[in-house]
């Protein structure tokens, strides 16, 4: 068996509601990481996601590379989005049980990495349960101890752009890759993944309904999507 938890970055977007509808149809609960300044302009897709059972987490206010920020700036990016997310859950009428956080670009803050992990822990952020992840690299890189939510497999479908030369076929090559340079092979029996996909309208313009194609392919392969659980349990 292969199991996975789905995470979707960079909501809100024009396609957020369609992605949520597809996940609902397939009984999949995702953690969707929202960018604060996009939420300020357009909260409705994220409210829709909350009302349809998704967990919305913090992906910073302006999506910077955290290693380029001072510790105070980094905390400010996180705090500003926390306030917006508290308001969002209130507007949706949904109880906020969990506070997951994902660093933009998976950049854990460079010199401030340890201080930011301590801050996330002291500020009550929730760690996505990862004790089922069997890959050695997860522990060797300390990700089993970090509070923020990283991933074991990145579809990299956000690289499909005009002129990039990266296509849907390249995404499927990654899905089938038996020994990837980064992360863990996706379709290996006994696997357990945290998957990363993005809610990008630019991707949908080139590959309509890309989320159905990618998640549908995994469902066809028998991948079982787990409901996200967190530490500490709420
Ligand atoms: Zn992002």
C-alpha cells in the first residue's frame, strides 16, 4: 500500500474552489496553505475551502524567502497571516483546531532556522503527524523534529509554464521515478508521503484540470489519501 497526505500551496486562487470540489468528490481532506496578502484581497475561495472540510494553514503574508529576512521580519510575516487566518475561520464559521505552517519555497530561514522552530513551537503551531513516514532522509535532515510542514514528494507541476520546457510528461516522469535525487519515490509499496501541489491558475491555463489528472493518476494507482492529523492533537 502507498498512503499520502495532500498539501496544496498558495491559495486563494481562481481554481481553489474547483480543486476543493474535486477533493470532496473523492473524500480527500487536504491542508491548503494560504498566502496572507492574497487572502486580504480575495478571502472567499479560502472560506469555501474551510466550509468544505479543508484545513487552511499559514504560508506567510507575502511569500518571501525566509533566509533573506531578519528574525523579527520573519515573525512578522507569520503573525500577520495568523491574524488573517483567525478572521478567516471566524468568517467561515469553522472552529480553528490546528495551526500548521509552511515556509515558502521550503526555505526554513537560514541562520534563523532554530530560532524560528522554537518560535513556531512556543506560538502553538501544530506539526503535521509524520511518524508514519518511513524514509531515512526525513530523520537524517531533522524534519521529524521540525514544526513546519515540509513534503516528501513535490509534483513540481508549477514549473509547467510557457517557455519553461517543463511539461505534464515531466511531472509524470517524476511520479514514476524509482530513485529521485530529492525526496522519496512516489509509487513504492509501503510508502507514506506528504504530497505538494499548488493552486496556480497559470498551470490550469496550460493544463486544464491538472489537479484531476495528477490526483486521479494516484487514485488509479491505489494511493490511499489519509486525513491529516497533527501534534499536539487538538
Ligand atoms: Zn508557496
